[in-house]
């Protein structure tokens, strides 16, 4: 098995844990994968979703911000051709906006 296949298997296992509702397992698997491939956009995306579903909004926000950084670099390579990264960028922005709104609302509620 080559390195690419190994990474594909690991990301598949992490996503399966996420979809099965095993967020802590998914988080561990995504983080392990990111130790090997730190700029893997899909792993950061899955990590963000898993943290969000586990209730850790702050870490989810951090993960989605990292996704935005990595996507920005890819968008430069696309040179005006709106493709996969263009759409992922919009989706990441939506996630960030929703989580920030939740955190603001939660912060406002606590200070009352």
C-alpha cells in the first residue's frame, strides 16, 4: 500500500467515526492524520465538524479558521477558476460565522 492509500484509509476511518456519532474517536483520528499531513484540508474540515458536534465550539472555530487559511493558498493556485476550493471557502465562512454567533450569544447570556 502506498502513502496516499494509507492516508485515504485513515481519513475514511475518521469520517466514519464522525458519521457514526463517535466524535471523540473522530477527533483523535483526524488529529493523528494531521500529525502526518498537517495541511490536509479535509482532515481539518472533519476535525472542525467533530469538535462542533462534540460541543467544543472554540476548537471547532480554530479548525475552520485553519481550513480558511489552507483554502486561501489553494485559491491562489486556481487562478480565477472557481472550483472545489471556492465552494469550500464559502462553506468554511458559513461555519465560522455560525460558530462565532453561537459563542457571542452564549457569552452574552452568561454576562447577564
